[in-house]
């Protein structure tokens, strides 16, 4: 498992690469949101974004973050299209499927977190005898 320091160094290297690809401040902040959230599992905040990017005013990361969450909500929204269904029923079905998907994701994250903790405990248990020898 990666250490916090290694993860932070890798994240900073990724952000430096993004700086070259996205010279526009808003585009850069959006891409950093994507990297944090999807690649590293870190929920982006305006402060975290500004600490990592340090470009533009303090409103720039907040604006980019708002647009990121709007885009994510829009892309994750379920739409069920069927000409015979009343609109209210179609919307209710879409909301239900969306809720089921969110619940499935939450369960998967919970299981993953438990497995990660178990793996980390196992690693620490195996390292303990090595530390005693030194």
C-alpha cells in the first residue's frame, strides 16, 4: 500500500502534467477535480484545489468545483425513456434506479475500505517483527 507521502508526490506530479495540457485556469481546476475524485478517491474542496494548483483567485476553484459537481450529477442522473409511461412515473423510476446505484456504490466503497484496512493491518503485523530486530 502506498504511503501518504508517495501518494502526495504522485498527485503533485499528475497536476504538473495537467498544467501543461490545460493552460486555462478553469479547465485545469476541473481536471484536478477529476483526478482527485476518480483516481485518488479524494473529495475535492475549494481549499484543497487551491493548495494544489495555486492559480487564479480563490473564487476560481470554487467555481470549477461547483461546475464539476453539476456535471457529475447530470451524468449520473438516470433517464428512462418510454413513450407510454406518464412523465411522473418515468421520473420516479429514474430516481429509484439512481438511488439503487448510489446505494450499490456506497456498499462497494464500504467493502473496499474494510478490505484496505484489513490489508494495512496485515502489512503492519508483518512489519512489526522486522522493527523489533533493528
